[in-house]
């Protein structure tokens, strides 16, 4: 399900494929950040659920948390909290008396408690798309504020959506959004989509009496806002007093700087990095910036301290040693090397990873086999659920500390930025250059230059294709790099699902500016195309762009159709790709989990 986003739109006509850069339009929805960070109020759903979860931790055992039910939660919360959960999930104002229709998935086991309590009545009407049937509940409201409640205490992803119509059809209806703050309003009819994170799922059947009403779409991620039934988790890698998850990333200029991030438990409020050139004692100490992260349903590690330090004014081609720590503990001594200017380097890249334990073993084998690797690239879906701290803990835990000495450069996949809720946890644990398209959140789409190679790292999940086209064109046109690489999650060429917007908007730029390799993931098999230009295979690899899709976790497309433009296809997973650049020569290998080379080629310029 590739559709994501809302691109801060104010009218539906501006919507297109992957329309969204999400949650800015949905107000202070927060599931993995702390209440202080997001300014949550106690009369908000997020504020109430934060205090409810705290009381649950205080009063129940872990075993009891695993057996929660709707009935228990309704008896556990106060009348004031219940009132907030019944009215503050969705709020808007109307200028005339209206009928509000709530379309609820009939397969949801528990009807949201507030529907009947607040006076909604179930009608005999139903609305359908190709997957779900929605029963229609209705209530009349006078002019003024309308407040609607949570989707439930479970995590039922086909959350309800809403339509509004004036009681008197002659009244001109105006709706002012209160929460979410920027509500897009469209028209309820067949062909309309109801989830911004899945705009390919459209309504097939709408009763005549509802057609033409004001439609208020939503996002599936809102199912998480009050999720406590079956929602508590554990991490196998909890934080502690000593720094861990130490990870290097590259700045825009890797020859003169480095970015270092790490984790401690919540009791650690200050931390620093000390670094020095190898074989010297000339140390520099920098105080790190701290962010307190919350995953409220992570029983054994709800809050963690995350630190970041940006090291600058380094010398090219030099190895530096470093430690991170605080008064209560210091890490082991690690090292990193800045980029040189000799135009000879290597990097290794992965497709989808999904915090797979076996991927961690593959990564460590790759690190041992190719110790000259300057950095790693990940083409998205680093974890299964980007909002879950335990998934990120597993990702870093399985990596075995490799990223503490060799940087990681990544783009988000649809699992990292999931259900329309954005990639906030991804952004908190991985810091990248802030040089992406103007007006879009930083560190998701960005560029960096490594020696004589340009890398464009593009977030195709959260941001619209069209809004990044000009930035891509400027980056490519301004570059004198010998080698040009582009990384994003969804592949433009695959038999699994078409991406015509990418092919239309971006591929001509790759053709015009002679991009050498485009690296993708998403479909869990390996595909290397012929060198393509204008969609046509070229006789020489220098005559077009090679598109490669790979998978670092297990494969799952064993009976897929072989594409006519496929130079190589591998259905198994747990692969990695190593690229060695020696001035104007590029040597490429694809390696499997036991170390066998499954594909290779060279490009000579």
C-alpha cells in the first residue's frame, strides 16, 4: 500500500499519487514523542492517554497489561477523561444545523463507546470500497462545535471517516476545522478516497442520500491514538546508563565533518563527545544535543535520551578516534575516517531491512569482507514499524556496532513513515544533511558529495514526487561529479506495481543528467535492469541509467514475472551490494547471505 501523505493541501484538486508530507496537517498527533515536546494538553486525546498509560503502569503488572479489554479501560478512566475521549478526537465548527454521519468499519469488533452514548444512531445505510463495508451512524448537531470520539482502544486501521450535510439543504454549509487543524474537505461519492495514506482505495458504493455531502477523510494511523488493548510491547535492547546505539552519519561534506548520535536511559540529561586525530592526544570535546523520546507502550523502556553531536572543521582523509559519554559512563573508543580526495572509495548498500536479525549477521559479514567500505546506504524500510522504539532497538542491536565506525546513510520507506503518521522516530535516531527541498522537513530528502560522486537521497514516501522534481533537477544540473547515484524506496521499474509519476517526473532528469545507478527497495526481490534511457535498453552501461532494487531481509516474490528490461533477477533475499570506485571505473557485486556473488558488472568512463 504505497499511498501516503497530505502535502498540506487545502483542496482536493491538488492531490495526486503519494500526495503527502503528512502530519503537519493533523495537528499534535504524537505516539512516540514526549508530551512536553509536542505541547500536548490534558484535555486532548494524546494528553489523556499519556496519563492513563502512566496509571496503568503504576497499578498493573506486565501480565495484566497484556490482558486489557475495552470494558476494563472504560471502568479505569475517570468521567472527565472519558468525556475527552468521546469528543476531542475530531473537532470542527459548522455555521448551520447539520447531520453528521460517521462511517465505521463493520468488521471492527468493538463499536466505539461514545457513538451511542453521544446520541448517534445506527442507520441501515452502508458505504463500501473494494475491501471494507462501513455502517453509517448519524446525529443532528446545532450550529457551533461538533466533537467526535476515538476510533477505539484497539488498533483497527480502517478508522472511521465522516460526512456532514446541512439539515436544511438550502443552507450554505461552512466547516471550520479545529482539530486536526487543517482538515481537507472533499465530496462524498463513488471514486472518493477516505484515507490520505491510501488514496488508491476509493469508494465503490455510496447511498444516494449521502452523495454530494461534505467528506472529511482521515488517515489510518489515527487508530493508534488511543491504542492500549493488545498494544503493550517489550524491547530486547533496553537503554542503560552507558551510551549505546552509537551511529555515525555523514554531513553534506564528509571530508570535513561527521555526525554522531547515541542513546542513554532517561536519567542521563547531558552527554558529550571527545575526539582526536589518531596517534595524537589533541582532544576536542563537544556537548551533545539531547532529545527525550517516548514510546508510551514500550513497557520496559518508555523514555530514552537521544543525543546528537555534529563534528566540524576536520581534515580530509584522516582517521579520528572518539568516545561519547557523561559523568556516569563512557563508551569504548571508536573511530571514523573523513573522505579523501583521491577519488577511490567503496560503499555498500541494502534494500529493505525490516530490523531483521539475519540481516544483522549479513551486515557484519559484509563489514568483515569489505573493510574498506566508507559508508553504508539503506534504501528504506529499515524497520517494520517506524513508530515503535523496540523495532529501532532491534535494528541497532542486530547491527552489532558496525555503524559506530562506518557511517549509515538512509532514506525512509513506507514502514519507517507508516500509516500517514510521518517519520518522527526515524528523524530522531538518524540525522542527515539539511539541504533538501525548501519548505519540506529536513533530513529526509537530502544530498551529499563523497569525493567525486554525488548522492541524492530522496524521501518518496512522505513527500510528493512533483514537489521534489525541481530540487532534483537543480542538484543534478549543478554537479560536476563523475559518478551520480540516486536512492529512494519505491522502484520506478518493476512488474509488481507501476509508479507512473516517478517515471514521468524524475526518470527524464536521470536520463538528461546521466545518473549512473538508481537504488530502490520495497518489493523484496532483486532486480537489475538493463541500462535504460527513455525507457529503452542501451547497448553500453554508460549509455543509460541502471535501476537496481534489492532486499536485505527475506525475499517474498518467488513466482514473480521476469521483466523484459531485467538484466538480472533474484527472488531470494538477504542480499547486499558492494560498489568499488577507482577514479573512472566502477566495480559492482551483489552478495548473498553466505558470501556468494550473485551478480556483478563494471562501468568504465
